[in-house]
C-alpha cells in the first residue's frame, strides 16, 4: 500500500490490485467510494476507488478486437457486464504493477508505477503489442492528478482506447443534496445493450447543461464535445469535486445508479 499526504488531504494506492487509488480524503471526508477491505476487493468482481480501464474503456460489442483488419479473440476470465459483454479492459486488478518512483516536495507527493507487457503478463495474449504503462498519482493542494504514459516498444502502431472509472462517494447525503454538472454539447445515443449507435443528441434535450440535482435520475450515459474551458463536477453542501479532463480525453461517461446501497456517482474520462 502506498500512502500520499498533502496539507488537508491523503490518498492511498494499492499497487498489487491494479495500482488502484482506493482512498482519497479531504479534511477527513471520504471523496472516493470504497466500502471493502482490500482482501475482499481483490477476490471479488466488485469495482470501487478509481480503477484503470485498459486497453479499452466500457463495453465491447463482441469478444474480438479488430485492429487494422486483423482479429484478436479475447479469451480467459474477462470482466463482463449484465449482458455478458466484455467490460472495462484487462488490467482492473492486475498484480503486475511495480513502483518506479516515490517522492515528495514542498508542493505535494507522488508515486509512479510501471506495468510491462512481457510474455508473462495477462495482456500480451489478448493485445500482442509490446509496450509499458507508467501511471503517476500526484497529491497536492489542488487534489489528485493521475497521468498515464504509454511507451510503445513494438515496431507497429499501438491502438489506444482507455479510461478511468472514479467512484465518487455521497454516502452522507441524499440525492437531492448532490448537484451535478456535465458541460458537454452532445449526448451519445445507445442501443438496448448500451452500445453507441453512432447517433448524437444535444445534451440539453436530455438533461440541463447547468447544475442540477441528482434526485431520482439514473445515469449510465456517454457525452462528447466538452464545452471549452469547462469540466464536469459534482458538489454537496460541504465540498465540490471537479474532474479536469485533459484535451486528449474526448468522451465522458457518467454512471449514477439509484440503489440505496450504491451511494456513488462516476464521472469517467
């Protein structure tokens, strides 16, 4: 376990369960939803904290990756959605991350871990491209910054379609006390399997582009075309959490279940 501290904040990373940021507190308030022990989390199919979805984010339409006209069948114990579609990639709880750098300065603290796609790794048979991943978590006065660097070591182009799945907690609040803002121009239409149809609607035809309360609204929806200079956020009576998108992240998925035992919402780059 890696622990980072900065002013009124702390963050914890479990290296051997997907290099997952599983705890982030601000002034004693838990920002991330993680109601499990690490042992239980490791052995279950549950997701929490901020898992990396790699090499694909969300669900696929089949169990075959089609890359430049070549087919790569997916095999083994895949994470799946309720319709048995492959979901969220191959590295959710990988134990192959190793620490590359750990440090602190006057401005914050950081940890960098590396994943190598060697012949022994769980990803290489499914995605036969030799490459490494370097993920850095940095904690400073502004919050948590997560950077992922992919180093392609192969002689062919490496396809990229990854994302993150942060589970933000609102355990101590009612849904009408949680305000959400999704500043994207377009809402992605999906079919009954939640796969994109290729069609877009205006976001304002679906939800308000201004801040609105969650109330009874269920969300498992994609958005594109972020409004320049704005980023999605949610807020309670006590704090506001903004998810700052790098320009390379073109899509946003928002997942907000309504079950009383799932008091979280996910704003996913």
